[in-house]
C-alpha cells in the first residue's frame, strides 16, 4: 500500500500536480469533527495516526492503532511530545526535519520510533499540516514497516552474499542464452578464459559455442543433453582462451525454463581441470612410453605392430621388425655410471628416430634393447639396408657429459609374413636373429633363419645342463703360461675353465660363462675354479716346481658377494698356499662400478699378499688416470687391441699408450692373444713386459703344463718364443 502511495506521489510530482487541497481540508475535518465519519475513519484506521502541536510538539490526539503500536495509553500519549517516541540519537534529525516547516502532504519518509517497552520499530511516516483548535498541528500516519524492512534487509544481505559468492568463487559460474550468448558470468569464468573482467568477456563474446569451444558441436551436444535430462554433470570440455591457447574445464550445466516449459537459458559452473588433464595425459603417456627416452614402450609397439600387420595382410604387403641391442652397454653403465648410461640411451634414441621414416615406430623395450617396425617393405633387402644405416649412425662417436665414446650395436631382423604371421613371433624371431648377431661377434646385422630358433632352445638347454655340470664333475681347468718378453721365462699361468659336456664335447667358456653369470651359477662354479687352481698349485709345488702365481678369473658377481675375501683366505689356507702364489683377474667395469665398496676389498686382498690384474684392459671405458687409485699389479691388454697392432695404426697407438701408461704407473703390462712374430716385435719395441698367446703356448691340460714346466726348468728357463707346439687345440682337449 505504501509503495503504491509512493508511486502516486512521485507521479504527481513529476507531472507537476500539487497535492490536492482537499487532502488538507479533509484531514482537518477528520480531526476537528469528532462526530463525523471522518472521526471514525481516524479512530478505527488500522494505521497508527496522531496529530501534534507543531510548536510544542505535544500530542493533541492519537488513534487506537497508535496505542497498540506504541504500548502507551491515550492519557500517557497526551502527556508526551513526539520526541518521546524517538530514540535519542534520532532527535537531531527530527528537529532538523521540523525546522523545514513544509506545508501540505509530505513525502513518505522512514523513521525509527521507540515503543514504551523500549523496542525500536521502523515506521513509514506520511504527514500533513492541519489547523486544529486554532493551533498549527501536524497530522501523522505512522505505518509500522519493521517486518518489511527486515525482509528487505534480509533480501539485500542475501543478494550481497550471492554476489560475493558469485564474484569471488574460484570456479567459473555462467548463464547463457539458448543461442549461446553469455548473459552473466563471474570473474573466475572470465579469468579462466584470459579476460581481466566479466565485462570484457561479455563485450567480446556473443556466441560461446563458436568463439570459446574448440569443438563447437560439443556445446550443442551439452545443451541438448541438459534440455533433455534437466542437468549435465561433470562434462569435460576443451575451450579457447582469449589468446587462442587451449584449456580444459569440467562443466555442470542446467537448463532453466519459463512457466510454459520453454528453455530460456542455461546456467552452470566450469572448473579449470587443465592440470588434472595434463597429469592424466602424463600417466597415459607413461603407460605407453619409456620415461627415459620418450619412445613408445613394448605395449605401444605391440599395439602398433598388430594394427600395421592387419593393414599389411589386407594389402598383401611385407613388414619388418628390427631388434637392436647395444654392444657392451653394461660395461658403459658399470664403469661410467648410470646417469652417463641414461644420457647415452637418450642420444641413441634420438639417432634411431632420425634414421627411420615418420610412419615407422622405434620403441625402447629393455635396458639397451630397441624394437623398430618398418612398414611398406618389398623384400628383405630394404630392412637390411635400413639396419646398415642404423649401424653406421650408431658407430658415430658419442659425446656424452663432455666425454667421447664409441659403441656399436647388433641387429636382428624378421620379415612378415616369411618369419612370422603374428607380432609375438616376429619380435621373438627378430630377437633370436639379434642374439645370433651377438654370438657371431657383435656389431652385425642378421636376418632371421629358422635354425636361430633352435639355437635359442639350445641356449636354454645349455643352462639346465650347466646346473648339473658341477655335481657331475664335468668341469676341468687348462692352464695358459705367460712369458716375460725380455727373458723368455714363464712368469705365471692363467687357469681357464672348460666344460666337458656329455654330448657336445668340450664347451669353451665364452659359451657358458655368460649363462653362468646371468643365472648366478658362476658363484659355485667360480669357487670350484679357485679351489681347483689352488690345489693344483699345491700339487705342483709339492712336486718340486718353482713356479710363479696362478691367475684365476673373477666375475663381478663373485667379487661383490659378501665374504669374498674370507673365501680367498679359506681356500689359500686349505691348500696351504701363500697369497703371493695367487693372482686374481678382475675387469675394469668391476673395479669402477662402486669405488667405495671395491677399495676395502682390494686392500684386504693386497694384505693377504694376493696380486691383482686388470683383465681385458681397454674394453671397459675406464679413464686411464683412474687406475692410480687401485693398487693393482698388472694390466692385461685385451686381445682385440693386440690382433692388429702391427697393421692398424689405431690399435698400435692404443696398445702403445696402454704400455707406456702401465709403465708410468709401475704396473706390469701383459699383451693377451699374441699369435705372431710381428705382434711380438711391436710389443718388444714398445717395452711390453709379458705376453700370453698362442705364439708361446695355447692353454694346456695339466699333464702338458707339467711337461712344459719340466722342460723349462731343465732348459734353465730360457725358452725361445713360439717354440711350443700346442699338444692339442682347445676343442680337442680331453680331461687329463
Ligand atoms: P680371458 O681371461 O681374457 O682369457 C684369455 C682368453 O684368450 C682365453 O680364452 C684364451 O684361450 C684366449 N687366448 C689366449 N691366447 C690367445 C691367442 O693367441 N689367440 C686367441 N685367439 N685366443 C687366445 P678362453 O679360455 O676361451 O676364455 C675366454 C674367457 O672366458 C676368458 O678370457 C675369461 O674372461 C673367461 N673365463 C675363462 N675361465 C674362467 C673362469 O674360470 N672364471 C671366469 N669367471 N671366467 C673365465
Ligand atoms: Mg683372464
Ligand atoms: Mg683377457
């Protein structure tokens, strides 16, 4: 009612109409003619009314509603002024208002009044000046609007709260029209799109689907789902930012309808899930890729291979699988550390990627094993050429952590459909071909042939035979003497194991030591070698031979095994041998793998008088200066460097450098695998101390060795080089 009255008053003022005169007259009548209807109108009016003397502010008359509203009796009212129903702090406002002395109907105004019980109420006052009993009075209607005010305040607070939530929400909140026009959005929504404010976005975007969605049809799909089901929850959507970069949000969407059921707008929330999406992508990437190199892993490779095979079958095409394994990578890892090895694998991965076409797949499937799939192959020549190309890429010098290094790889190839109809068989056969390449001396490419599978089976059989070999006493030792170049004297002998296989004849160590190492059998076998060599030494000494130490090869696994020193001590004691009668041959990679562990063991062995040699020197990538730290006695230059010393400048230079390094570090240098006079004179000229090789003697069975020792002692130990014809070749050796 008050609002309607307000509106009327406002309209009157705007149209220039003054409050009609009858209003004042009627009001006067109300008060002055108690007997007329107007008096009744005043008395029983549900709105509290009174008149007061404008000069004294005293109440002149009050109606029933006023008595109820304020809690005073009529006589109490008539003894008060209008100031008495005001809270004290409002009095200055009251006096200022009265001082304005306006005439006619006044605009409604809001005041706070105090009731008799002290409670404060909100009232809307409408008043009019009147003449009453000759006094200037003011007729007042005071409508209690406390409840309305409270409701308005609550609504205002709710509105404020909603705005605070809307504006400060961390998730985006939006409303858009069915045609995609944004109607209202909060700051978070604008910011996630790269706009500084909601206003900026609203000014620029007229169609969210077309301008913000990476796939506009997705917006149509969501709107249809919300319209059909009322609500869409947790939908993932890819959107554009202002700068056209993409991001992901999770949307909840609701269709809002009018009373006729027509959808008038959509509203919802949008949460930025870009980080979560990135994490998910990372997880799924890792499930299908190798974390180190970023290449596909075996799972993804298999998947792509199956898809490619299906295509190849349809189109009647060929397809090749290459299995690549780096040569001697374990040595690199062991001697130069895993971080070096990792870096190297990354470079290998990059080179492989560069070698193949876009449509081919390169995968890392194990430590240093890679699979490559080549599609659109017409015959075996294509993959062979590709493999050769890869081999030359791998042969280029690697520079890792400022160090230069050369390596090579072995590659096996299988071709669909000749070497297998399905992915698993193709991979297995490429693996067998790779293995065969390794067996043939590494750094080779081999195309699969069916007999390779039988070789793989043979390898497995060998492992199970090896388990029984120790108990069956199938192992025996041969001894290869070492000769001092300057004097021609025998300066020692190396114990080398042989396996007398029940059906295969004598198996050379190169064929079973790697299997023994990977299966752990090297531990009992190594212990047996050590015991046998030491007890043989005791026998020879008992027989009166004054011979130099026997060298025993030690595998990394044995050396690292706890109690290795105790074992040496025990075996020496069992055979009553002095430590100086035993030499242990260790590899470079074994020494460098863990210097902290290695040092104390070496010190303990030295303490027993045992001498130490580094075997196969030059193949382990160790820095030469490293050697100083280890208290070794001997360097044995690997056979691969000696083979061509007389003819290859490189090998000659390496061998010469190792000899001079050894001398400068006060180590004895032995050349392994010396077979000819040319090598011998090269070594003599460079000052190499000793040789071990067929030129002097092949490895000998015990009896042959005894014979050699007898002769040497009879000759006063001055034997010519190359004078011993080996009694039999390694393959012909029978157990002595
Ligand atoms: P290695 O310790 O470097 O032994 C030297 C190898 O070179 C021996 O091969 C020997 O027969 C061969 N050799 C010596 N002179 C010549 C030569 O003039 N020309 C050629 N072509 N070869 C020559 P073998 O006996 O076949 O042993 C191969 C490897 O097997 C050894 O290399 C050693 O690493 C390992 N091995 C042998 N016996 C044992 C053992 O008891 N324990 C362990 N852990 N490894 C052993
Ligand atoms: Mg050796
Ligand atoms: Mg060697």
